[in-house]
């Protein structure tokens, strides 16, 4: 068995020392072994905050450091811009002692920055399926220039794309890119929520002619306390029931770091607006934030940064934008308002709670 740490690139060894890692996690050891010693696609499936991103990128970055690519070497694809922005910081921190750039390419990135990327085709590109398709449609020549020596395609939140039109769209885009660059990059899939590993492996392998390997890594068993409360609100005139609902929401989030998930943007806005009003009336601190696709990138980033503050309380109302793999640190509580649209969505939101901020067992409240 190879010593994984000694095999990693020197700058990654330094990164591990500087960040005080006590060990390399089992999924990171298993992924490194498979990425270095096979040519197959890899599916990395484990819980939130288990180190999946590093499991993929530690061996990949070592490979492209030792064997530099002539173009973009790694294409990272995410369903959400917010997730790209979160992962960008983590990967950029790993690469700060190298000349390997990490590049964001989505709708919030200026055309001036994108033009500079095309002139300097190197490193890692992070994008969404829609931004990738727009590039493909507007100037296929840029695809060849950017990706002719592409080595890896990392697809985050694989479960989000499976059995969905967006996932079919992504597979078609990747097939067209492969034909243009006359190459077949390996695919690395990441997910914390999979109902069927076999379906996920088949989806990831589509159009590659490779099989997909799933590392056999045992995962720690965890316990979650789950509570539910029902409010019967007949109509908008039922003022007492509505008041009871918002007061309960306030009490359940008081002095906590938590996320309130809702199924619509308007419900997110209403919840947070009422919580702010109650906090003002009760003379408590305004720690309430909103996070969904229709607010500015600046406000989303503000909410994310506040949630990552280790010793401060914060309450953020969110839709799916905070459901996926953004690491917000240790949370006290997750609240789900109403029923999620899918079982996988519910499980993904539950997993956010598994990284607790305190030793107490705070319940998840629906």
C-alpha cells in the first residue's frame, strides 16, 4: 500500500501541514489510489463535510502538477453558481503556492475576465452546464482552444443531475465536447445523496466507454433528532395562527446558527421579514439573512460568509441554493417549512445538520 501523503505534490503536503490536518480521511486515501492507479471514472459518494472535494482534487492536482496540461486540465461542473463560488475559495487556497490557476466561468463573471481566460488556457475551470453550453454554441473554436488537453471532468452533486432534463443536457454537452477535442477525459462524480449507486455509475459512464468505480469506504453512523409541528392556517385572515407560526419560528431559531429551508423564494422572504420584525419588537439582534437565486451575488455571499463565522449566530432563509454541497461549518439546527419536493432533497437538507456546532443534540424542526 502506497503512502498517500508522500505521493502527494509538495505544495499539497504543505497545505495539509498548514491547515493542521491530523489525518488523510479514508475516502481521500481510496480516491487517490483509484485516480492514480486506474483509468476508470470514479464515483465518490459520502456525507456532507466528509472531504469529497479534497478526495477528488488532492490526487488530480498532484497529477497535473507532475504532468502539466497544455490547456485547461480540469473542468469542474456544478449545478449552482453559489457552490462554484464556495469551492473556488477552497481550491484557490490549495493552489496559492503554485502557478496553476482556478477560474470561475458563469453568468456573474465579466466578459473581460473570460477573454483573459481564453488567452491563458491553463489550470482548472469551474462552470455550470448552461455556461458551458453557451460557450459551445457561441464559439466552438474556444472549446478546442480551452480543452484540447483536458484530463478530468469533475461533476459535483451528481444526484442533482440524474433523472432530470438538466442531466441529459449535461451529458449531451460533454459528448459534443469530446467529439470536438477528439479526447475522452475521465469523469469524477461527487455526491452526498444517492438512492442507487448503480444508476449513478451508469449515468457517469454515459458516452465515455469506461466503467465507473465506487471506492468501498465505510461511513460513520450518525444520529439525528427529528421533530415536527403542524400549524393549521385556514386563510390570510387567520391572524392568530399566522402569529403563532412566526413566533414559533422565532423561538426555534433564537440564539442559534441555522438554516430555514422553504420551497419558494416568496416564502423565504416572508419568513425572514417577519423574523426581523419580531426581533425588533423584542429588542434582539438582527441576525437574519436571505439566500436564493433572485437576490444579488453580493447578498448571497454576505449570507454565506456570516454562516461560516464559527462563534456567531446567524439564521438564513434559503431555497435549494443552500441545499447542495456548500460547507457552512457547524450548524445548530435545520428547519424545513413545508414538505420538500423530493426525498433526495429532504435527505440532502438533513445531512447539513450532521456537522454539529455544539455537543448538545438539537432537534431538526419541520
